């Protein structure tokens, strides 16, 4: 079914249909050890170097629950305003797949540790309207290993000659957070979906339970979307899997709304299925249909005892909750003097903590924001990495700002310094030294350049003498050229005026 | 304690004392048992065939370590130097572990089970790994992929199951101690039909870490021996909390050795014994009932107060068990998929992983394993879960309540261990339901998790084969089993002039 060419625009789609969404987010916890054994969870180890009989599912091995993971789950639940189960169990989700060593996943089924909560999100900008997203549940489970398909195109299993299995990830603790149906005005639905995931990510980071970096798979999102005519019951939904960037969340939901609208308006019906998200084309394609879905044969995990968090423990954990991200943001926005729009840009870029840390290192908020959302964002985007992985630290950015403030760099030179740091040339001071990026602002050196420029362009000099200050720029341009951009433009202007109008 | 034959006939407690006193070396004791194994164990085709793997070098080396420790004047633990037969469903880092299945043939686990580790730490010498029904599923050891074990009382008969290998090794004097595992009776039923002692401790009393799971909520490893005191000594070695097993109980182990010693005095005055009304009558062999009634009379004579107790839900135990067990089996056995260890069939570069999995499971599992995987898969399926698994769990709760109510009136419950004595090999292989009936009396304790045991109670008149007395005690009251078992044992020893096993016909050595 090729409907791509006939897709209505988003506005056309929502002119007729109302979307209903449901988000399922998996968060990989940042515990030191795995969910059910003592193996390390460190990222990037040699394949199969962080495994033991338990996470390899060897015959006879048994799981033991990681207390810190339960603690994190409870804290996430509390931060999402959930009730915490007085008694809950793990369950086995049975299905066969080579990257799952026991051929069942130890998860939670009908007895999640946290349930029935909410999270407020706002879109920022001019409207300060908030949307309350209902949380159905948050439950604990273990991650699977990773399959690497070799010999086929683009690493897909189709056409591969063989597969390699890495079980380092097997058994890493996951928390799955499932929303209730999200019903918001159609026009903002994709933005709300994105705002929800953004807010959830901030919350997880604030809790310190995970770095929640989507590009590392530490936070993964599945988006359920259905359409209905206003007043109708819920339509059939599709579940778009692995929508793993904030931008993609908005795009995938938008696409699914348009695609489903096309199907429905041409008299078709939506099939309940999973769909694959294609980041490159911005489209989804059909995955497994409901009738092909596995019967997971859930039953309570007999190798584990029930978890019954005492109310005292829950209250102790509640006392450790950080300031909610929305409150923190409001506080920081005021302290930094940002407009709503500026603050939204910072948050959407995932730069809140970076700006915070840069300010803590002594930079102005505006200066910090300028670099993280400007030069650093541009380079990170080019390389397809997160801001924090671009190769520059908040301390570096603060140092560049300090050099500007003390007059050693102008904006143009500072940009070159940042470029140098991002290129791996060292600290800002090392880049300055290596590239010889020093602002020429001593009157002797600058004076020569000024005299040369005046001599070279007598007609311009004449205009300035005649009071035409707009002509100063032409001389400064020449001075900058002759000093390779290292002239202090402000002082150069002063010297020109001294000579020609003094 | 001289002569090889007396070494293999000696009790574990006697051997340990003799080794400690320097009357015999652990190496000599071990060698005597290795010789006995070579003499009588035979092969899949003939002989007892209790062992799937004998590690002569490893055993002798372990024995030598005990001798060195003694020579160095180090303190020896109570069973140091005593040989033991380990059921091949418990992982050992130095020996293959097959669980009686072709799908694991040749697999060498990279780790020791907690039980194996505790045995080694106690200086117990592991002779080898014993035969069992595949993944401990069966009551005759005929479901082993490596051929049946034969009952030393009569080599044409089954030694019980699934732990037939461990029980037969004891009855054939190949080892004075053995470890079994009991999911529905796999320690107790083999003990009953071989005239030996088998104890299923309280669920959670002995670590399951390294016990290849049959049904996780029912499995329990336990001691097997020829005498009650020996079983108690072994119980003490393997029992106790293990942080690697979440279902292991973090409480002190009941003092089973003291109970066994006290019981040997033969005074049960004040003990309240309940005869379970529902476990007997129709379907029970006359000779089994007769010996059971004798045992009940004996308990009275020893001072116990005997009453009849009704446990109405025990009737549903077998049905509930055969829903819960296969459900857990279907999930536990899913991991045997050829991807990481064990058998791999058809991996010739033309087949997908899924095809290799299917081929391997098709060829690697035996009929009973497949039967239970299919039953369990069905019972857990969406739409059937509530009617099958869900209902069975309710029955399980009701059975646990029956026990609670009964133990409010009495200290222990008794029944025959099995409805019949050892039946001929091949008689029930084509009739799974008849085979399942073997575990009628033993299953309720697995469902409720309480402790129970089988002790020799004489020979059935009609076939001259051993009958077991089944004793059930409350959760974490394992000591009561030993109290009763030792009292019965000492009274019968006086009556019979020795152990029941001494009445067994001489075993013809197949290797001679």
C-alpha cells in the first residue's frame, strides 16, 4: 500500500480527525550492576565481557533483584505522582529470540511497582498552557542482549549471512513508563508528545537514575497513535517502535496522523500493528500485525519473591526527590533573565544542564546559551552527536567567555577558539596559544594599522573628517583584514576617530 | 573397619569417624567406592547404571586433600572424606552436567551449584553424577536420554525417579551419601522403592542456585542416605540461606542431627501423628498398605498419639501439580535453544537461527519433556491461563491450608510414600497417567513447600520389595522428620536385626 504520495497535510488531517496518543518509554537505569546479577552495566565493553551465569541464563542460575534498581523505580514512580504498590511481583514474558538468553524476559505484568500518576508538560513559548499527561504505570524489567547481523545490507537481519550476539546489555535494568491515552487539541498533539518525552527525560536526569541519553539507547520511545472522528470511541491504534530522538517523536506522530488520515479518508481501515520508524525518510512502515503478535504466556516469576516496599521506605525515598524540573526551570529562567522562548530553546536543545554548569563556572547565562545553542550545536549536529559529546566542556565555554570579557578575544576570535576546542586541539588557552589568536589592542601595533588604512583610503578618511561616521566601518574592515581579524575593533574605532576628528 | 566391602557397607558417620581417627584414609574409602562402582554399575544396557559420569581422578584428588588436612592436624568437618553421588541436575564446574538430556550432552558448566560448593567445602568427595529422568521429569528414570537405572533389589525393576540414580547408588553400596532433588517426589519415591532414606527439606531450606530447574516453585534439593543420621549430617552441610537464591529462607537450619540422635532413643511420647485419610485405600497395593499400617502401629507403640486427619484438597493435588509443573517447565526449558551451549542440530549455514532452534529442540528433548512443554505452553496461553494455571494456583493455596489446619492438630502427618512398590522397567512407559500416580502422596508437600521424607518401612508381602513410610512436617520443622525417622529406624533395626537394605538379595556384579 503506497499512500505516501497521497498523504494529506497535517492541517488537512486534523481538520477531520482527532488523534489519541499513548507513549511507552523505556529508561535504562544507571545502576552500577545489572537487574538480577552483579555484572557491570558499563557501556562500550568488549562484547560478552560483562556476563555471568545469571545474565547468560545458564541452566541452574537464579536471579536476585538489585535493590538500587527497585529504589530507582520507586523514585521514578513518586516523581511521576504514582501510587507505589504495597506488594508486587515480577512475571515472565515468554518468547523466543536469540538475544534473550532465557527465552523469557523477566518483567512485570499485572502488578507494576508504580501506577496511576501524572506528569505536567508545557509547550513553552507564548502560551503557558500545561497539559497533564496521565501515567498508567511504571514497571521494572531487564534488557535483552544485542544482535549484530553480518553480511546483509545496513545491518538488518534480512539478507544477513550470520548474526553475532553480545550479552553485555542482557539484564541491564529498565523501567518502562506507559501513559494513559493522551487526548490533547489535535494541532498540538505531536508537540505535546515531544514535550512529554522531553519533560520525562529531564525528570529522569534530575532524579539521577539515568543519563537518559536517547542516542545511546538509554531512553527509548514507542509511540501509539490512533485517529477518530470527534465524539467517536477510540480508533484502532498503531505502535511505532524505536522513535529514538526528541525530534523524531514529533515527526513520527505527525507522520502517523497524516498516514492514518489518508487511509481512513480513502475508506480504508487501520490495522492494529507495530510500525517501524525511518529517521531518514521520516516515514513509518508496517511491522508485525496484532494477529501475528506473540502470546507471551505471562506468569509470576517463581524464582523471585514478591517485592513489598514498606511505607517507611517509600516515604524515605519521597524525601530524596529533587525539585521538579518545571519548578527548577522557572527558577533558573528568572535567575538567567531568559524569555520564555529563549528558555524553551535551551530546554529543547537539551542544553539546560550544560548552560547551568557553564554559568556555575562563571559565564553569563546569555553567553553560555549563545555558545551551546550556536557553534557547539552546529558542530554536534553535523557530527550527529549530543551536545555533551561534541568535545567541549562547560568549563571550556566559561573560559572562552572569560577571555572575551577580559578583552583578549573578540567574538570572531572566540568562535575560532571554540572551533579549535571542538576539533580536539586542546583547551581554549591551548588553542589560543597554538593558533596565535590574540586580540591586537595595544595602541602601537593597532596605530600602525590605522595609519596604513587611512593612507590607503584618503577619500574615506575625508568623509569621516567631514562627519560621516558611517564611513568608519570601511576603515575598520581594512584594519581587520590587515590584522587577520585580530584587531580589537572597538579600540581601532577610537583610534580612527582620534586621528580624523580629534 | 578393614576390608573393602566393609568400607562400602559402612555408614557415612562411621566412615567420617574412621577417617578422622586415622583408621582409614579418605583415599582408601574413595578407592573402595570407585572399585564398587566399577564392579556393579555396568552400562546403559546392563548393571545398575546409577552413574552417568564417574570422576575417579577428581574424587581421589579431593580425598587426598582431606588426608593432607588430617595429616596437618587441621580440623575436619563432620563428613570430611566421605564419598557422595551427585544427581546430574546440579551443576559442577569440573564435570559435565546433562540433566539426563541429550540437549545438554557434554555441557560443562562454568560454575558450581551452591550445593556442590558446600559439599566440597565440607570435604565431601564427589564420586560422580547420577542418572535421572530427563530434567527430573519422571518416576522411573526411564526418561533419561542415557538409558535407565536399574533397582539393585531387582535389576528388572525401576529404581524410582527422577532421582533413581542417586537412590540406586546408595542401595548398591556405590556411595554412602547422595544428593537428590524433589519436585513432586523425586527424592522420596526412589528412596521408598530402594529401601533407603530420602528427605525433601522445606522449600527454600536448601539453595537452588545451580540446580537446573524443572519447576522452580516446586524444586528442592535434599539429602539421600542409607540411615537417618547420615541424611541429617548431609542435610546440615547443604542447608542454609544462600544470597544467590531469592527463595532461600534466611533462618537458622533446624537442628536435624540432634533430632536424629534423639529419635534413635525410640521414644515418641507426646508426639501427635496424623494419618492422612485421603492418602490410601483404592489404588494402593495391599503390601504397601499392610506395611504402612504396621508403621502406624509402631509409632503408637513408641508413644506417639495417632489420629486420622482429613486433608480434603489433597485429592486435587495431582491435577493442580500437572498444570503448575508443566507451565513452569515450558518456560524453564525455553533456554535450551542451541544458541549458547549444548546440542546444536542443523547449523550448516543454510538455516536460520529459528530453524536451528526448532531442529535442536525437536531432536534434543525426549517425549516426556516435550509432553510437559506442550501442556505448559497450553496452560499458560492467553484465554486458558485463568482456567488452568490460575485455578491450579488456587488449589495450591487450598492444599497449603489443609496442611496448616492439620498441623494445628498434629505434629507430623504420615502416609505411604508411594501407592506401589517398584514396578518392572517398561511397564508404565506408554501410560503417562499411570506413571504420574506414583507421586500422589508426595506431591502435596511440593505444592505447599513443607518438609517431608521417606523412611524404609519393610517389604511388601506379595513381591518382597521395599515400602516407604512418608512423613510430612510443617515448613521449617524438618527436624521432626528426623526425629520420627530415627525412632522408626531404630525400632525396625531391633526387629529386623539391621537395616532394611541388608535384606536385599546380593547384587550380581556385572563387571565380574
